[in-house]
């Protein structure tokens, strides 16, 4: 997924921005296997290979994403996500 677009499948928090699935940009070579998700983290997006590309903490306002909406907005949802995260600050 280096400097390309790929499809993700979303749940819960991020689905309100991206819908059930959407294409996003990618500038990484790594992914998180489902068995590698940390305690209190909830999966929010997976790629077609099942690798986790987004998660959120179950109690804290913490979210992690593997694509870069700030670097190359692929879809309008990227801009809405950034605006929403900035509102949290």
C-alpha cells in the first residue's frame, strides 16, 4: 500500500464519515493483524486482507488511522474527518 489507493471497510465511528466502505490513500508498508490489537481498542476499519487500518479506544477520545487524510485527501470524507478531529482539540 505504498503511495496508492485501496479499499477499506468501516464500522461504528468512522462509518459516519466514510460509509460501509471507501477508498483511501496509503503511504505505509505495515498493518495490524487482528490478533495484534491492544487491550481496550476497538477495530474501526480493515482492508480487504483483514489487516486493521483504524481503531478507537473504548473509553478515551483516542483514534488511530493508517492512511493520511492530511497528506492527500482521497474522498470528501477525509476532509470531514480532519475537521471533526480538530473540533475535539
